[in-house]
């Protein structure tokens, strides 16, 4: 079975440019999560969706970040304008169900470098 | 969600069992214990989870104490490919996983 699919895997962009990261969750999953990982802060949740609706976006750093989930099989995380401090690995993850025992599966990440 | 405490790092000889401890003394009745690992440059990989009973799968065993305040992840025969950061997480509901700093396991040849 295909896991969580993210694109691009690697992106290098100049400060001020718009960056769009994409995610395809596992088919049938109804929750989707965007995480960011840096050396300083570790893995932290940015936003999560349930049934395509944003439930908790308290981790989104600032207005430059936005996330959408137009349908159950696709989500985007956009940074506009990008800054060097946004350089990180961005992980998308998905799960099915509402209970504590539902397992969250991660993609391989998008490595973003802003120069 | 309850906090967890793990040792910063551990070594294990190749072929031996790796026992990774985790304390979660404030865990509540509806919180599950999850273990993930992250191998360098890869996404976090699900290993195993449990609520009250011990669990075993093809990757590992999870031993949860009767009072549920601590648990141990056991990799029965560690290989070099098991070198990774291992995260113990307690979770309730469909929400987020709160990742701490984990245990950096190094398997030594």
C-alpha cells in the first residue's frame, strides 16, 4: 500500500519566494497533520485537519504560513514569503479514526532550504 | 497529553536485545503509549502501541507496567539498521503526537 506521499522531497528557494509543499494522505484516512522539524525545536505540530476541516492550527508560526485541504486526498502547506528561518524538514502525516488508538503514519518529508 | 521521560542515549551490541525505558507517571486512563523511531533523514516510523496489556509485533515488544506509569520497548535482536532516535509518546483522541527529545539508540557492531 502507498504510504503518505509528499512533494517535493527537496526544495531550495530564495528568501521572499513562495513555497508550496504537497501531501497525499493514505487512502481512507480522515485526519491529516503537518509537522515541522528543526534542530532547535525538534518535531512540532503546525496544523491538523479532520475530515478536511482544520481543527487545530495553533502551531502555525505566523500569517506567512497557510494550509489547505480541498479534498480527502490532497493538502498543501504554503509559505509566502519564505524566510531563511523557515528552513526545516516538513512532514505530513495521516491517520484514521477518532480514538486514542489510531496510529499516525508519516511521509518521508520535504526538506526546505531558504537562502 | 501526559509527558514522557526517556534517557538521552543508549548503546546496544548488535544481536543483543535493546531495552528502551520510558516513564509516563502522569498518564491517564484513556491515553495510549506509542513508540516511534526516526532514522536519520527519514520520517518518523511507527513501531508499536498499547493501552494496558503488553503488545508484540514483528518489530518489537512493548511492556507496560501494571500501574501504567512506565513502559519498555524491546527490540529482541538489535541490528545496525536499528540505530535511530526512539520516541515514547502518550496520546489520547485523534490528536497530535507530542514528540519529546527521545532516546538516541546506537547499535554497536
